[in-house]
């Protein structure tokens, strides 16, 4: 499996005993990232959202991004979602990494210090060159949502 070096640093005030992003299995595409809440927890009532700090900032090599994605177990069991999923961390961003968590479930949920709240996926980036020109037609044409039928 290919590896890309992502350099991490703690933000000021972070609890440095929290585990760094970790792949849970050898074949995992995403590394779990944890909440860094040294002063307590974040309670999310149904419908509420919050920016949960990870205590980290990172240096991503040019030509790559880090995508922030939800953890499927939290989504299934508790209705937790990431509002802007997948979120993108650009290679030139050096600020703190926070995760926007939304409780779409029917019960309150508490995000606790050290809890695995999202996963990080490192991905290559290709930038497009956007130019004006004549667009070729296709069989589908301008057909949008549901235009190709059901099932």
C-alpha cells in the first residue's frame, strides 16, 4: 500500500496524550481521528451541530488532500453525520483541524474527550483547467435527477 507522509502538530492547549490518527486494520482507507476536549465534552441534542476540535494541525504535501469522512458506526447507531462530508483539508492549510458533527438521531449524544469522531482519507488531487468552449452532446443530454429511470 502506498504511503504519503502527513506531518502533524498539536495546537496550543491541546491534550497531547490523545492518540494520533490511526488505521484500525491493515486494509483501512481511513484513519480514525479523535476529539480533543481537555475541558470536558460536547453534548449534541437531536438536530444540533458543533465544531469538535481534534487538537491537531497538519502539513499535507502538494498534490494531496485529506478528506474528513464520517464513521459508519456512529452514523448507524446514533445518527451522527458530518455536515460537509467529505470535508477537504487542502495542502496549503495550516490551521486547526475541527470536525463539524451533526446529530441527526432521535436522542442526545455526548462527544467525549478522546472519542473517535471521524476518519481521515489521504487522496491525490488533480486540478482542472476551466475553459470556455463548445460542449459535446451525449445521449443523456441535460437529463438530471432520476432521468435514467429506476432500479
